[in-house]
């Protein structure tokens, strides 16, 4: 190697002649350029000399070649001279790409493709990426390897304890931008390259059990490709893959994992949705609830990925955002909508809509409603969509009241049509009316959250009052008896206060306990308690969701002026619905069976679904529900939604 | 562009029964999976297609999977570059040792240093560098220039990568050629192209070729062989 270095430092005797012979040079006098061209000639000569069957190569040439290959070997650390030599070689090779042969220069190529650019100095990295770009452009045969090499470098090196070294973290942005830049240059020069790239990314995509740092790094870099032309070509595929990964992580988080910490510590947090300390200053809050998901690896990975995706969405300009929204809607429809146990992945739609409430927010609501009312859609999608619409309109702060009323009108109209349709037919068994009941429930649920704010607008209020609730609730299908009692009760209470349902509500129907109808309905084909946008529990990414999220405790209800705050909270934490008896013994609960309300409120019992919700028996015995606004895992399998009859 | 040609083919496209409601769409989609790939049977890259249906006869393919075959006549636009053809492309990247251009916005072409005439000198200054002809300083090839070049080799295995050469006469930057190259200028003004004889010239591809769905059980993978047609080989 020293021979090599000295050779370049003081050009060999023939060099003057070579310099004079140079034909394609700028004829600049800087030493650097001459040195570069000397290096180029050298490299060219070496490459040419081994371009034959191994046994034909002169030993001297072979030696030269081996030395060159050795310099390019990055597995050995380099001192400054070596580094400079390395860069020179890279530059020379960039120019000599046409002389590289895939068979004869195999070991050379191996060394190039095996490089981990994270370990390189910045200048070296730039030179190397230039070489890779040129290799990709010169012939198809290197294209796949070049792309693969770049994709392999999406993930940083992992050292002990599965951590990314700190120096890698600080260089991350720079490296990613260079990688994406190279990929884009390649795609500009070889327009069909993105097709290949798409397949390569597909294969290299991190799997469920991969290391968290690698996963996050890969997705972050991958989403960096989602701009301009590359984004137009493969953006949709990339997003679909990311959403697939999110969904997969999501369904692997179980509620046991989430609740694990609670009863271990014996602290009773606030209801999980109130992550900050309450107005009453109980002092519970952040520390308590945020440990919930500590133990779960999938949750952590999902958390990290949600941060990456949200950041990416936030960084898009308006035009691109609209395109992404369209793509996301398609992806949502194809995958997320039908995943019944997804807990957090759907919040990417929530976040996207929050970025542009007027257009996207409304657009999403209309999109969901259309699925509900479209006869050609399959039953599971429709049921899911109606749950989404209910939860979305309630929880999204950025949706204006008039959008809510418009959507409600559509849903109510659909229900009325359905009733009309039914009236012409014989009474059919209940399971067939699942979608109808689900829609009624969704409407009531939304009104629980929104009624008060709608009342503030006279025109909306009158629109609302013109809706045929009376007809609907007095219909022989009796939605009030079938829908979840807690929702019905809350709705009736608020609606009565507002004067919406004074006329028809039957005193006996107040505080309806679950009737037989509902029970049957619930027992066999349970109207699922699926509220997709229930409070978000992942701590890192929570900051994206929280500003736009409406917690039940923040909702102003129509009756809240009359009663003082304590009562209101009590109303929600109302013990009788807590169904103490069904809880497991080993779950420590301080609630006394004598239902001392005051003590209860002081203890601030959480209504978190204890194991009662994880056990089937709770389902059957109407496991304590207050406002289902709180976290409720939906555990009934989608098959139960399968409808056997017809629906309008 | 010499390499573009139209061809008519009689094909049988096999369609899955789930698409029976809209056969036209299914056939169209099936043919679209072949777009921008080099097809041996067509001897070129499919750029666009238009189908006409022949009658109502649809044979059902026997066997485990009940695909039905739809006979169609397809008008196709193919791109089949051959050695010695003259192609036009837009320069995308330049280097001391190579010029990279894009043909038809889709195909990549590279011209190596050995195939660039001596008179072109590379100047690194300026945006991305440029090649300037010593004999006429106005003949400049830089990023964004449209150039005519002759095809030296076509690599059809993957993306139809073209290796070209600027050595033959009447090649170079088109803008300059249209002014200074008498023959080329007359060619374009008269709107006629000089006839070139190619190794292959066909108008119809007869016979029943099949195009299966990607997910069909019949193995539709064609063997990938390296097809490098080079000058003199």
C-alpha cells in the first residue's frame, strides 16, 4: 500500500507524458485535477489488465488489482492517507464505470456494494454515492445491486443493547437526504428504475419482530422518497406498505399488555383518557397512565412509527397532502376499515384530516358516510364504517358543527328509508337490522358529544329539530331498546334537556336497563362496542393527536349548566353501572360495595376496563359501562356482524 | 423515431371468471401488465395497446383453474431498437466519460467515452458540465439537450437499456444538426425519413400467443435470457 501511495504522491517517470497526452481534461493546473487524472489512468489500466481469464493475468497486474480492491475494502479502518486514497479511487472509478466488467471485476464490485455508508466520512460518502449512481446508469446489470445497496443503507448500524450509536443519530438526516437524493437521480436517469426499487423495498421492508430503531429508521428514509416524481410513481405503494406494518403491529398489541401495569402498581389512575392532571388537581396523571404501555414492544414500535408517519404528513405541502389523502383513503378502505381490532393505526387518518379540517376533515366524514349508505358495499365494511363515522364526528374537534349536522341528516335519512322499507315487509329477526341499529347508535353517540354545540347555532338547531327522531324512535324496530343502554340513556338525558325528544320518550324507558331484546341482540350478535377513535394511548405520538381530540370529560352537555361539576362526573362514574361483582378478585379495587358516592369521587376510580372486559362473562352481564367513550376493547369477531338478511 | 412501429397481433387472453362482468376491462388490464417490459414474442417493448374483440367465442381452459380464453386482435405500439438505428433522446446526466440520455421519456441510454468523437471536449464548469465540439463551438451537448445517436447495443433483459454511439455521421445535438447538417436538415424539412433496412421488419405477429394473469396457476414466467444484440456479434 505504501508503494501505491508513493506512486501517486510522486508521479512515476511516464506521468509527464501521460499528463501531456490528456485529451479530455480541462487542462487546469491544479494539482488535484492532475492527480485525479493520473489516478483515473491508473485505475483504467488496472481494470483493463485483469479483464480476462484469471490464469491469463500477469502476476504484477493481479497484484495491482488486489491492492486496489484492498483499498476499497471498508471493513478495515483507514487513516487519513488511506481515506484520501480511497476517495481518489472512488472518483476515478466513477469516471471509469464503463470499463468495469461484472464478471472480471467481481471482487471490486463486491467491495463497493458491501459498503455501509454510515461509517464513512461525508466526502467519501458523496464520492461513493456518485459512483453508485453512475454504475446504475451505465448498464442494467448493476441497477438492481445499486438499488439494493442503497436500500440496505436505510438502516443504521446497531451496536450493543440494540441501540443506535449517538453519532449515527446525529448524521441521520444528512445520510437520508443523500440516499434519497441518489435514488432520485437514478430514477431520473433510468426512468424505469422505480419499478425495481419498489420490489426491492417490498422485500427489504422491516418485519414485525425487527429491531425498533431499524424499523423506524427504514420507514423514515422510505417516506423521504415520497416526493416529486418518485412519490408519484411509487408513493402509493410505499404508503400501503407502511400502513400494513402499522396495522400488523397494532393487532399484536393486546389489552392485557396495556393494562398490565395498573393493577401491579395498585394505583388507580384517572380514566385513561385524562392523561394530564384533572381540574380537581388530583395529581394523578402523566406518570400513572403513561407507564401503561411500557412493557410492550409492539406498542413502542408502533408509537415510534406513528411519530415518523405524522412528521412526514406534517411536512407535506398542500398539493402533495391532498394526493396523499386520496391514497390514504384507498388504503384505509382496503385494509384498516376491515381490521376490527385496530386500536391506533387508524389515527393516521385522524391526523391527516386535522391538517386541513375544511377539506380533508369533511372529506373523510363524507367518504365514510358513503360507504355506510352504499348498498353495494359488503356488510362488514358498512358496519365498520358506521362505527368510524360515529367515533370520528364525536372525537374530532376540528369538525365544524354544520358538517356534523349534514352527516347526521344523511344518516338519519338513511335510517328513515330503512324503516320505510321495513314497514312494507314482515317483521324479520333482529340480526338483520344490525346496520340500522348501529347507525342509530352512532347518531345518538355523536349527539351526546355534539348536541350542546349544535344548539348554539340557531340554523343548525332548527335543522336538527326537523329531523324525524320521533318517527325513528317510535318505530317498531325500537332502536332505543336495542342500542347500548348507556348511550341511549345519556342521549335521552341530553335530548330531553334540549327539548329534542320530549314528545315521545316514554317515562318507563328512562334509564333503561338492558332489555331482553338488547341482551339477545348483544349476546348472540352483539352490536359491537367498537369506537375506533377512543382515546389514544401511545405516549410519544400522542402530541400529534391530543390537540384535536375531544375527551368526554371536556364535553359540555346540555344539562351541565344545571348541575355542578361533581355531579356531572359522578354521573359518568356512576357506580351502579360499574358492575362490581363481575370483577376478578385479584384486581384491587377500592370501590366499596356500599357505593359511597363521595368516597368514590375522591378515589377517582378509573373506569378502565378491568379484566371484566377481557372476559366474556362481562359481555353477557352487561359489564359496567358508563359512557362508552372510554376505552373499550372491541372483542367480538367480525364474523358476528355477518348479516344473513337483506338491508336497504 | 425509427424504433417505433405498430404491430397487430392475434392473441388469446385468459381471464379469471371473477372478471366475467367486464371482460373488456379485464383484457385491458391483463395486457397492461406487459407495458414497458420487453417481450420476446413481440420483439419489442409494448408501449400502448388497443384491443378489438373477435366474435363471442370464448374457450374455457380445462383443468384445475377454469380461466376462459378471449380471442382478441390487438393493435400495439412497440419500441424495438436495433443496432445501427438512429434514436433521439434527452440528455439527463453528463460525465467526463459518459453521456446519459432518456429516450421517449422511459428508456435509458448511455453513450460511453469511447463512442464520443474526439472533437467533443468536456467542460466541467457550468451546470452539470457540457460537451463542446472543437470544430464548432456552437455545437454543445449539455443537460436537457436533445441528441441523435446511433444504437450500438440493446440490453433487453430488464429495462431495455440502450448503449449508443455518437460516432456515426449525422449524430449529435439536434438543434445544431438542424442548422448545420445539410442532410439532416433536408430530412426533417421534407418530412421523410431515409429508409433503413433492418434485420427484422414485420407487420403482423400471427398465431395464438397467450397472456396469463399473474396469479394464474399456469407458469407464465418466461425464461430470462440475456439478449444483447451488439454490432457485429
